[in-house]
C-alpha cells in the first residue's frame, strides 16, 4: 500500500470543474477545506458539496479581517 505524501488537501477554487476531485478527496477523508475567492462566482455544483460535507467551503471574502496584513 502506497502511503500518501499529504494528510489533508485545501483547494482554492470557485470552479465547478474541480467537483470530481473534491468528491474524491472527501470520500478518502483527505479534503480539509475549499477556499472560494468570490462567493458570487462560486459554481452551484461546488456549493452542493456542503450537503455531503457540511462546512467544507469557506469564502475568502468573509475572511478579509483575518487575512489582512497588519
């Protein structure tokens, strides 16, 4: 059995093209978060992942205060 070189993955995307990758990582308990840069442009298919794994998606625009350089 090959040991993975990572424990968890974080995807930064709002594109629905990565849905199959996200589903694969969720099914193998390897997806930590999906960080979406713009909530208004997030693909509907990607938002449906919250049904499979609640709280898996975070929107970067809502985290501006935490990410801001001080």
